[in-house]
């Protein structure tokens, strides 16, 4: 927010709320939502990639090494499935009434993102976080 305040010429002495500054800058989403949408967009891009690309090979590689002590690192797919769950992204299966309440899982997301237009429509419905 400090950088947005500088860009808009607002000081802390002006006592403007963050929401007002975001509106002045013309931002609809907060930064975290924008990052989450970018991550989901990248997920769709990587899933549509051909298998011979280096990025796809690294993404789908299974590495068997000894893990360090402490908390295990978050795998990219686990992070994506958490975003789908937290964002309450609805399922896009054919029977609409049944899937209105069902949340999309990672397996379904991998199928849906093969079609770019459908995946973009799913991402456009990704909810904006409450900034309060």
C-alpha cells in the first residue's frame, strides 16, 4: 500500500483508507487475488503445454530425494488445489444443478484447463478477496 500511496500522492497524514487509495489507483482486485489468478492462469498454460517442452518436463518430474527436516515444502499442485478450494471455484460438469454446490478439484481442473476459453471463464469468476 505504501507504493500505491506514493503513486497517488497520498500521505499517511491524509488518513485515507486503503480501499479509497485502491479506487484512486483504479485497482479492482487486491494484490493477493491478482497473484492467485496469475498462478491459476500459469497452471492452465503448463497443463496445455506439449510434453516435450522443458517446463512441462520439470513440472511433471518425480524426484526421489531425501527430504529435509521440518515442514515439507508445498508442491505446486497442492497449492493450486488449495486455491481452487479457498476461492470456491464451482465445478463445470454437465448436470448444472448438481454441480452448482460442488467445488472443482485438481483432477477436474486439469481436464477443464485443456480448453483455453473454458479455463479463462473459470478464472474470470474467481472471487475477489475481502480487503477489510
